[in-house]
């Protein structure tokens, strides 16, 4: 049974995550400051670091929730997708784009987080990303049945990187020169061409 101290600690942790999540969604990752968090949470600045090692740990906790929401959106889109594996890739990539467009600052925080050189993300964080990769690797295994597991893993990451790059630059029209409404069309063109010759 949890002690009162453990309960209060968990309550503060949950409150800080919600405040940080809202701050990032509205103002971006750069707006996350310990003093502002403490003021809104009604705690001392030091209390934040009793719950999280640093603001990066807090951001990782927020990002895990963002990954979960992204995965739910992709799963929902796939529920109505055709049986064709190529079209499933198109559907999930377009769902990824829509999530990024509708949750732009939260989505950017997934990739803008800073870590020390050589420092890996925590296992639980990598597991959240891994769940998203499964959505990609399953249809790829159907499209490329002769690829071994290692090649499929590389293809999965390559495909994700390609779609991510299109979305990232596409949402910054000044960089890509592609209007937002054409991003989905570009994604579909690339994926269908990618899968046109499975050998």
C-alpha cells in the first residue's frame, strides 16, 4: 500500500506532466521552464527535481503520451484501410501527417528533445517508438516477403525517415515549397512508387 508521501509524489508527477504537456502543445518545447512549472503546480522548484531528474525526463514522459496518442490515431486510420499493404502504408503515413499538422508543437517535441552525446533514450521510450514501427513493418513484410528480418527493420526505419522528412519539410512551406494540401499526395506518390518493384 502506497504511503501518503508516495501518493503526493505521484500526484505531483501527474500534475507536472499535464502542465508540461499543455505548455508544449501551446508554446513549444522551448517554453518549458522549471519556475513556470512550479508556479502553476503550486510547488517549489526543487520539488520538480525530486520527481524528475531534470526537464528532459519530464519531456520524455510527455512525449511518451504523445507517442501513445499518435499510435492511437494511426490504429484508428488503419481500421478502415484497404487490405492492400501498400495502401495501408499510405493510410498510416497520411494519418502521421494529419497528427503532425494538428499537434504540431507536441509532435516537434518528439524529435527536438536534447540529450547528451551518446546518451540513449530510456527503454520504455524506445518501446513506444517500436510500437509505431510495427505498424510499418507488418505491411512491409507482405510487400517484401523475401527480405530477412534485418533488412525489414532497416526498410521500416528508412520508410519512416522518408515520410517524416516529407512531413517535416512540408509543414514548413518556406523550406519545401510544397503546400500543406499536397503533402498527402506526395506521400502517396512516393510510397506507391517505392512498392512498385518489390524485388
